[in-house]
């Protein structure tokens, strides 16, 4: 099982993830209140994470196109709704509902 370590506003959360599952769902199921305002459809960037270590897999066209319109994003920023867990990962969660004072958004579907 891949090991995921997430840096959050409340500290580091480490857990085992399920292979091939969306990272956003793994984070949420581990108790991290990550934002995902578009429901996991690569239409916003609220679920973005910084990949600090590990292999997040190749970036798909929808994710690449969405990130391309943002300015000043580091090259290691990915949309957690588009990353499938295939390896151990160390990530920094950028947007949390508790920090932003927002509802997390509709739960993404794991399709």
C-alpha cells in the first residue's frame, strides 16, 4: 500500500492509501478537509497540492490545461482530483475548508 504524508495547517498526517484511487479522496478520507469546489472535475484549482516527494503519475490534458491558466504556480503543483495514487507521496495541502472558512464542495466521484 502506498504511504501518503500530507502537510496540513494542523500538522502532518500520514496514512496508507489505496492504489489507483484519487488523491483528493484519500486525503479527505484521512480526515483532511481539502477543498474541492468543482467536485473533482479539473474545473477549478481548489484541491491543488504541492508534490514534495514521490511519483504523482503523468499529468493529463484536462489538468494541464487548467493549471496553464493560473499564474505563479510552482512546477510541482498538481490537482489532487486528477492524481491517482501509484506511489508513496509527500504532499502539502494548499487549501483547506477550515482555513478558508468555506464548505469543501461536492465530494468527487472515484471513477
